[in-house]
C-alpha cells in the first residue's frame, strides 16, 4: 500500500476499538475475586489506593497496576493490513473491506496485597486469593470487538457485538452439526493472567514508601492484552502492484556432467578415473612370508 492510499484511509478512520480494554481487565480482576469469595459471609473490600487505612475488622485486597509495557517478543509490524471483520450491509455490492494496524500486545503488571486485623487472617486471605487467581486461565474470554467508522460495535462476523454471541457460533447448522469457532471465523478476545516474580522486596518497599503505605506481603501478576486501533474503510477495492520482471538471460549449453545432481554416476558414462590416495609416495612393498615350520613327526 503506497503512502497516498494510506493518507486516504486515515481520512476514514473510526474510533479506537481497544481504548477501554485496560480498564476492563482491572475490573475483571476485581469481579473475579469477589464472585468467587466463600470464606465468610462478609466479602473483602477491593481497594486500589495502597495508602488506604482500613477499619479494625475490615479485610482489604489491594490491587494496584504499577506498570505496563509492550511485549517485545510478540511485536507486530505497523503496516496496514486487512482487518479480520466482515460486514455485509449491501449484499448486492458485496461486503465492506476494512483495514487496520496490527494490535499492540501489552503486559499489565499488578501488585496484589491483603490486610486484616490479625496476621493469620491476612495470610489465610492471601492463600485463598492465590488459589482463586490460579483458576483464571482466561480472565476475559469473549468475541473480539470492532468499532466501525460509523460508531457501531460488531464482531468479526459483522453482527452486533455482545459477550454472549459465542453461543450463536456453536449453534447447530441445517444438518444438525455443531460448528467450531475456527470454522465460523469468529475472532475470540482472550486476556490471560499469570503469577510472576516481577518485583524484588527492595523495589516493593520503595513502592509502598512512595505511596505512604505500610509494607504488606504482596504478589505480582501479569495480564496480557491486545489493543486494537481504528478501522479504516476501503473504497473502490484494493489495487495490487507488482514489480517488473527482469529479462531472462539466454540459456547457455551446459557441458555434459558425469554425475547426476544427487551424486550418482550417470548411465552410459565412463567411470571416473581413480584418484591418488593422499600421503607420501607409495612403494611396492610385499609382506615377507614366514617359512613354514616343519611338522614334527
């Protein structure tokens, strides 16, 4: 795609599709912990301010995103490419074609700490939280959301976006067969969560001191998300340009070879002359035979 076509696409840009995924990931962590709490009748409180001072018998789970960064191992080229979304508003003229830049793969790092009146209760809450977050293999698992230039939210199949559209992808067809996700072309958005060792004790002490908060036992988690940018609507199809092919040089007659490309001797060809063995000059040396011993009578 040449620079002129890229400038035309920028004039038809839509809103950023992944503008809210970072905040949605943090909210998903909060909701996942609160929905699975079963230790007591009173659920703990989720707090993002590390300097928050709780009451005497109040249990607090601190969740603080302290840094984020691009994943260098999964970085994509920034060139425009066709987006994996198909919208067929006008069946007679065919579906709409959209372009976008590849998503940015971002790692979000969270510091998680707990507080309770007694240290044993805090340790109990910390152990439960580790087991609960270990079950979050996919923190977010839903159809991928695309924002069209006109503001509509659609999935990769062009339907109105909804987190429950995945059930429609698994609905049986006319033959009664259930289609899989890869067969229907439905793009799935997955946000993974993993326990990592990202902060040393010294770095954590500096972080607590910076927020004027007392030091507490902590854990660090990494959430991996993909940030989609704007969709660009294409008009008039896509032009493909190919470079000129260089003229072919006239073929020259090849000298007959004694060997085929795989190294075997060609049929009907004379055998190659034996090569001289490496090393010093050889002389005619004959082994002296030992005289046969006379048999004893």
